[in-house]
C-alpha cells in the first residue's frame, strides 16, 4: 500500500516537474522572442532615422549646391560686367575711369604704384599705334605718289619728250603729290586717340554698302543681317584701301557668305 502511494507521488512529481520545465522553456522562448522583436523594431527605428537624416542631408546639400551655383553665376556675371567696363575704359584710353572701376571692385588702394605698369603699357601701346599710323600713311602716300609718277611718265612719253624731261616731270609729280597729300597732313592734325586716328587714316577711302550685292542669291526672302553688311563694308574698305585684314567673327555668323 505504501509502495503504491509512493509510485503515484513519484509519477505526480515527475509530471509536475515536466510541466514546470515546459513553463520555463515557454517563458524563455517568449523572452527571447520579445527581445528579438524589440531588436528588430529598434533596428527598424535606427534605419528609419538613418534614412531620414540621410535624406535631410542630401536635400540640404542639394540646396547648398544650388545656392553656391547661383551665387557663383552672379559673381561671374558681375566679374564679367566689371571686366567689360574696365576693358571699355582701356579702349577709350580713359585711365582715370579704369582706376575708379578697380577701386569699386577691389576697394580703396593705398598708392598709385600698382597702376604704374598698366599706365606704362598704355603709353607704349599709344606710341606704337602712332608709329604704325605714320608708317601706314607714309606707305599709302608713296603708293599714291608712285601712281602719279606713272601717270606723268605716260603723259610725257605720249608727248614724245626726252628721257630727261620724262624724269623731270616724274620727279616734279612725285614732289607735288607728297607736298599736297592730305594723309600726311591729317596724321599730325587729326584729333582723337591713336586707335581712332589709325582707323580713320587706314580706311580713308570709304564706300557705303547700303544693299546686298544683286548676284548674291540667298534662299527665298533671305537677306544679309545688319552685322553681316557691316562686315561686308569693312572688307570692301580693305580692298579699296589696299589693306590686308581678317574677318574674325565667332563661328556660325556667316563669314563665308560675306
């Protein structure tokens, strides 16, 4: 009787122990499952935060990039405008305006020594253009005198004059032409800066081109643009004044048809 009760108690204790073990295992499983879910959720939160901050930084960087590009364009545009104004001042030989533009761009300058090299360069350029103008005028005057000499020689030989008389008439024609040549007078009396004097004396024979040549047959209703007519007139002036020149426009502006 006691042995049977003992076996029942042992069996009951074994079942209870098995139940407790299952409960412990279940609680541990639930614990690890809960920890796993929390870690997955934490990882998801971290990933979402990372994506949010990444997108925020990318957006900020793009905005900063666009801001820098805009500021860079504005700065470059301002620099180009300043450079154009300074270049126009230099072309006009207005050194005071050039210095004033430099002060506006770079601030007040303590001394004028910084302009000494530029001023010397401008003066040398002016002197060089003046020398070039004198040589050009001298060449054109001698060429015109040569044409007058040839005319005098032809006229003298038609009159059947002697060679000495022919030479005398040629010499007289040359001296008379050189003495009365307007170009030699204008090179000393013409006003303006050196560049404008050079242009006026180099292109002293002027021919106004008011309409495009009749033999030019563009497409229907096509005609030369205004700047093309200006270029054409300039090349006509080169031919009339026996000058060499290069039409150096940008590509695609119609130099071939000109």
